[in-house]
C-alpha cells in the first residue's frame, strides 16, 4: 500500500481560537459545493516539510457524496514530494477553508466583510498576551501608511490597569495589529467599532462600556 504524501488539516480548531482572523465558509455556503466547484484546502507534507508547515491549495470537486468529496489538485505544490497537479484528493467538507464561486449570484450571496477585521489599531501587548482584558478604548484620527495593505481604524485599545502589576503598568508596550487579533482575545467592545473619531469608552465593573468625555 502506498504511503500518503500529505495530510489535510482540519481548520475548525484554528477558527474556533481565532474567529476574527481565520475565516471558514458557513454551513450554508458549504452546502452549495458540488461537482465543478473549486475549493481551497490546507495540505501538510508527510513526512513534515522543512520549508513549510502547510500549503493552501485549490482542488476542483469531481464528486460529492454527503460530506465526502473527491477532487483534483489545481495547484503545483511547492514542497510536497509525490503530490502533483491533477492528482486525486479525497477530503471531507469540513476541510474546506475557501470557495471560488464562478456563479456571480453565489459569489454575491456569500460575500463577506471578513477582511474588515484586518484593519489596524494600536493595542497594549498585555491584551494580546491575555494578561489583561480591555479596559479603555478611544478613537483618534487614523495614521496613514501607503505601504500598509490595511488602513488604520484609529482605535486605540488599552488594558484594564486593575489587572496589571505596578511593574507591568509602568512598562506596557503596545503593538500595531489587525483589530481582529484583539477581538480574538477580547471582543467585548465589538459593538462599538462603528463609533466616530473622538469616541472614548471606559469599561465598567459590569462589563459594559460607558461613554467618557475627553477631559475625564
């Protein structure tokens, strides 16, 4: 029996941990996948590649039986020896991480605002490292960097100082990241993201946010 040269990654655990920055199709979208549909899967080499942990590649579906699918690889692997374009690929519907819809109606129906979560913000590292929850947010005029693919939202996100030691409070570095990366850690403020420049909100003990005046 020929040993497998690759395995397919199940994207669901990653999506569960990173819901705002790792997108997978909805159940409704996956239900529309049929013969001729082009889908993207995550391949890992067996044995493991020294070059890549995984490669994301397209597969054209040739047959579907419930959750079981058979397709043909539509990419050239970079470092998975023994796997070539046109090779058969058996997979489960849950392996799909993206769908390339040729049908304009389906493409419009399943259009997503997912990329909005990659717009940037400044955030205290203590939040990203899950050492503290979000405690205070405010929005200022965005910084413009023509080299950045994703724009600055203007949101500035500070850690709850009550959860920091004095040493951490005195030295709290911040990072410029996708706002979705912050929401993966604490999405308690997601409903406020459409508020205008100049908005300032303080988290209360009841985990709600109250509007603050600028001099507070």
